[in-house]
């Protein structure tokens, strides 16, 4: 049986499309960002900007004003993800959000497909991974964003 993978599928699996046996990080197309709570891979050419005293907001900036951002949101009341999401977005039906699993993390993808909300196993934090297109009307890095989301992992204690 011959399996043909598209360039996008290879990239989303974390591999270099020009060398499918080599990971994106191994080929140096992507780097790994390590935070005290998580790690994520990002394109080698992106500009990294950490914000906040605890680096609770990290931007990966591409040319043209687009950026991908990871924000740590404290879940003070330790609500379930659906309860938290409904509290934040009361005007959006929960049925419009897509349930996702990224690694071992449960999450929701916002209806705009540009934001993922992942909850830590102890419910102490919500991790927002979002793609901001700036003033543009289209996404130029949608596949890159998806590859970054798939690479997101909590750091083991």
C-alpha cells in the first residue's frame, strides 16, 4: 500500500516537507520556545517577543504585521473549560466552538478558527493560542499556525 502525504500533512505532522524524515526543528526550519509552563515550536524567521513579568504573553511575529500569540490566563475559580468559555463569550453558542485535543490537553477552537483555548489538567490555567492577522484580510500563515498549535505541550513538573 502506498500512502501519499501532502506537503501540508507532512508539515502538520511536524516534519520538513523537503526532507520528510527530518523534523521541522531538526531541519532548523522551526525552533522550540521553552516557557516554565509549556513549549511550542515556531518558525525560525519569526521575531519572538515576551511580555509580562512572568512571560505570560509571548508573540511570534511574522512579516507584514501578522503574529501568533500564546497567552496564559489564570483560571482563578478553576472552572471547567466550557464553563470558563461560556463566561467569557456569553454571546457565542458553545455549539459553535469545536472540541479539540492537543496532545494530552483538552480544548476548544473558537468559531473563527484563529483561537484555541486549552486547559491545564489541574484547571489552574487556560492557554490561549491565537493567530492575529493585523490589518490584513486573509491569513498567510494558517498552516504554520496549525503546526504550532499541534506542537504545544505542557512542561512536566
